[in-house]
C-alpha cells in the first residue's frame, strides 16, 4: 500500500461524510447509526497503565495490522500526536476521533505527547479506527439513517480481518477484555444520532429521555460523552456489553428501542402541522430569517436554528425561490461546516471567538442564499 | 361648505399623514413636532361639569365655528360618539384624537354616548381639532421633523380665526381658562416625537430621560399619556403653561431642549458605527430577517424591529437588492399600518388577537419584500 496522504489533504476534509448523507431508513429522524468495538492486543499493557515505550510499540503493531488488513481501498492514517490543533478539532467535529483521543492523556511513565492515531477509510469515512484511545483499538462504523444491522455486519467483518493478524486480549469467561470494565464482554456499543425537534416543541422530550434511561440507554449530545445536546440532536446508545450477545443488542436497538422513538417524533411533527401549524411555521421561518441575516452567530445558536431549518425542509415549510423542495443534505452538511475548526479551515486561517461568529454568520448566509436561490 | 365625507372614506385613512413624511429638520431623529392649544367657549360649562344637553350645545357651537372658519380646503368632521370602534381606534392610531376622546367619559347628567367629535384637515392631517375632550376645543397641528415654529405659526393663525367667531373663556389674570389647572394660561403644549435607538443601544437613554424630567419635560410613549415607549419612540413635551409666554416655550423647546438630544442621538449612532459596527449590523439585520420571515407578530415586537430597521435604513445598513437606499418613509408608514385598527382595515374585517398577529406578519412581510425587491 502506498504512503497514505496527510489528514489536511482535501479528499478527507472535503468529503461528504457518511453521517450527513440523509439516506437509509428513517433518515428524517435518524441522522446516523454507529457501531463501535473496543479491542486490545494480547501481550500489550492497557493504555491506562502503560509507559510511553509500550504505547509506541502498541501503536506500531496496531497501525501495521490495520493498514495491512485490506479494510478499504483508500485508508488515511493520522498520527494524532503530530497533528495540528486545528486538524485534531476537525477530526473530532467529523466524529472520527473522540475528544479524549484529540487531547491525549497524561503519561504515567515517559514524557512527550502520548503516541496515538487514527485510520480513516475514504471516501465516505464510514470506517475509522482509533489507536491508543482508552483501548488499543476502537473500531467504528457509521452509516446514514437507521442501519445498525449493516453497520454491525461491516464492523464484524473488519474485526475478523484485523483479528487474523493479531491476538486480541480475550477471556473465555468474560469475553473481550477492555481497559474499563463497562466495555468488557462484547466491547460493543451501538448508538443512533436522533434529530428530535418535534418532541422538543411538543414538550415530550424529557419523557422520552426518561424512558430511554429506564431501558438502560444513555442519552448524550451531538458530540457524545459529556457534550451538550445542541440543536435537538441526541445520541442514544446501549450501555450493556456484558452478558448479552451482539445479536441481542442489535435486535433490541434496531427493533425495540429506536422505531418507537422514530414513530413518536414523526407523530409529534404531524401533530404540530395539524394543531399548531402557524406557530410552527413562525418558529421555523424566524430561524431561517435569522440564519439568512445575522452578522454574528455562535455555534449553539446556529445549531438550534439549523435544527429548525432541517425540520422546515423535511416538512416542506422551507422551499427555494421557485417553490421547490430543498436538499436536506445541504442542511445536514451545515451542521458540520459551522463547527469551529471546519469554519476556520473554510476561511483559511485561525480565528478568535469573535471572528468565528462573524465568519460563521457570513458562511451560513452565503450558503443559504445559494441554496434558496437555486 | 358641502357636507364633509364620513371618516371611513378613503381620502382620510389612506393619506400619508404628515407625521410620517420624514421631512424637515432633524427628521433622522425627530419624527414629528406637535403643538396643541386647549380652549373653551365662554358661557358654556366645562366638559368635566356639564350635562349631556350642555355638551350637545357646545358640540354644535364648536363644530359650526370650526367648519366655518375657513381653516382648510377640505375638512372632515367626525361625530366620535357615532363612529364605529374600528374608526375610533384608527383615529387614535393616526394621532388625530386622544384615547380619552375615543372612549368618551361618564356623563354626570343625562344618558347615551357622550357627544363629541373631531375635525380633520385633508389631505395631510396636519391640523385637527377635537371637540368636547377635556376642553371644548383641543386644536392640534402636527408637522414632520423639527418644526415647532412652523407648527406654532399655523396653530396661532387657526386660533385667531376660530376666536373671530366665538368668545373664548379667558381671564386677564390667568390667561386661557381650561378644565384642568395644568393647562391654564397659554393652554399650549409643544411636543416632539423622537426616535432614539442609538441612545438605547448605547445605554444612554435613562440619562436623557432623567435630564428631560429635570428640565420639567414629560417623556411619554408612542401614543402619549399613559402609553408605553415602543420601538424606541418617545414623545417629549413641555409641562408648563402658566407664567411663560408662547414665544418662551417655543424658544426653549426648539433651541435649548431638542437640539442637544438630537445631537446626542446622532453621536450615539456614529459611535455605534465606529466602535460596534458588526454588532449593530447584526441587531439590525436580525430585526429585518425577523420581519421578513415571521408568521406571527405582536405589535410591540413589530415596532421594536421596525425601529431597528428604520435605523438600518438611515445608516444605509439596509439596502434594496440592487444596493440602493430604501425610502425611510415606507418604514415610518409601517409603524402606523401595523397598528391593530389599521391592520384590520387593510384586511377588510375584524380580527381577534391571534388573527391580528398572523395578518401583521403577512402584511409586513409582503411590504418589505416589495420594498427590498424594488
């Protein structure tokens, strides 16, 4: 395999990432489905307990086996410890690495930046593999819409191919061993990114969140663990990895958990259209008007308005000047492109917070004018 | 003189009223100048103490002398007690009658609606004369911009002409006698309607209001006594009518009081442009975006946004699609046309509060689209 291109390379950051495609089942409510596996190499100490030298060896072993496993036609490898702050932030914004991997951790032994990296499959970024995060390997597959089954089949195959080249840390009694006991067993987490503006507007969101918690699910924000819910986007994920098979987890999520929430959100949207149509149109069109006119926009405000605009496009409340439906993918894309690092890359230079607000407003205004005028 | 047309007649309510013309000195800050005289007929009891029969006689006497005085080429007479609720509200919104005259007062003797009326000079509505409000005659002249001197000269002439046909209640010691002692003497009140968005945005408004109060001036809202300040519009008026000549009151208002406030507001606008330009543009364009997109608009919200849009037009921050300046008169006009009665007349039927919000949003959106697309 030839030398992979660096991460600042256009093919990576200009790609329409898989989770913005608005394709697949239930794409009106389910932005994306994500499956990840936590794996560790046998004979290598866990990242949480290893010295720098150990981690370097682990990094090399993982990188080699990942890049040699023939997982994708084009694979980008990024040494996160060598990446610029902007590149790290972009990888986080694209959901390709965790905040934790972007920051690194304090080394117990040895100095310097914690050696770690990520492999990303192009052109769609469906598959990515973090190395030396909490576990040696964190394999992730993201698919647009509700597609946990397809994601699971892909990740299962990826897992097999990697395992063909290395020994995983595995216990016949506990299953796959992981740095944190909450991942022991399958090492599997399945999650969906939901867009639930209807439930928020109908004030039913808390009820759904409580019901999800009662089913042992975690509800998180747009950027996962520890992030706030912005713009009515919520990540819902299973918590249990021990004592239940992958098939059981998949069946639960894809058949029992997600469809009722999707139906509930759709019903909220229908109710809003039927019983509060003018109020709904008012909120959606004000959000559109703000995005098309503001000269200063903070991320959260932009995301909240984009959420309403997304709803407005899906419900045909927002149309272009000729009365045609807008492409919801363009709105999805904006939810990524307005994030700070992507914004700075679009502008071509580093910006302070105030400058970002100006640039964000300009960027959105220009894009929406182009979309609406089409 | 031929029978005057009824007040629902198009020439009256479709006129571009004088106070919206945006002409004259300081029209960027001073919307309009208003002078009014309180007068009573000798030998007729004050309205506050009269029976219905007395008031009918007073009404007839006043009406006759007003309509015969040759005050204008075209004069509309309206019996307010016979007018519909919508017409009364429209007269209030046009600043042609007071809320008090629109409502009438409880009669001490006799039943039925309190007999009262108003004479309005067309086509510009500069001159209007209320009959049987607190005083028998309340003569008002309104001029666009800072034009208290011109207004004063006009009202002085009107006063003379009316006096040629009737005996005013006058005391050599106190001057003109009025129903309320605060008006005794000259019976004169001078006021200006100011638009002070710059001072509000620079948080200097309270200072100016305190200074005005210290000079013995009253600061009121868009609809005078007891009304709230909406959309940064403030009515500033002299309080003293006794012991000072008309010339002194005029000189004070037009030379000492108003010009410094105008200068202060202009400086605030310059400061905003220089030191907070982006923030200012942001607020103005958001207001514009809201007005162009909202589907529900309450009066106050609309007025507040129109105030910012007016500022934006004056500062050339808002332009039409071809980059040309907008006509500030069209914005001035909207501040009148979005009021409830005018709105209902435009729609052609009575509306409840929720329907008015919808109609207001539709009306403004359509107008602004026409203005911006011009």
